[in-house]
C-alpha cells in the first residue's frame, strides 16, 4: 500500500497484514473483514487476491490504522502496550511480539508463522508518530538500480 500521511507524535500507527486462505471469492473476504474494518476505521486499506505463485492463498489485506497512545503512556514508552491490546481485538493475542529501538523511535511487531485468529493476521507493525514502513514520512526514491540485490 503506497499511502503517505503525516501522523501526530501521540498516535500509534499500525500496519496490519491479513490473509484469509479459506475464502474463495472477494465477497466472502470482504464480509469476513468488515467487522474489523468497521471497528478499527483504518486511514487506508489495500485488498487483493493472493498471487497464484505466491506463498499465500485466498485473499490478502493490509490496513493502516492510527490510534491515540494509551492513556498514561508517553511517546517514549513505545507502542508495545497498544499492540498487545490490538492483538486482542484481532483475535490473535498469542502472536510473538518483539520490540526494537530505532533512530526514529521505538518500533514493535507481532508475527505469526501462519495466519492467526478469525481475520487471518500474520504480521502487525507498529510505531509511535510515524508509519512503520515509511519512517521518513513519505515515499522513498532510491537512485541506485538495485542490480546488486
């Protein structure tokens, strides 16, 4: 999802990756995710059918969600508490949570080996005040061709 927005320093920003492998039609996937989308009110959402040659089956979604820091938490505390609360909402409280300090601030992520919970959560990234995939706040333009990758 290529979405650029400037977030407030007191917001926890989540990238939530979902995969419903058992559904066969877009209608089924949208109906399954609708309660979650209604509750979380993402600022952006991307929805697609899994690539036939890819690692996942069915349908994929990525949500970009911004919520206020939990009451009593400071931006320097990191988003771990908010992430654990979100995992309960996602029906996947057992996902492994890791935290990392970065120059931009603290980031946490929750990861599952497979899709977890009723919404098929397999990865959640979180950061305070910025999009965890775009810490600089915008699209990046790299002048290198990438041939060495």
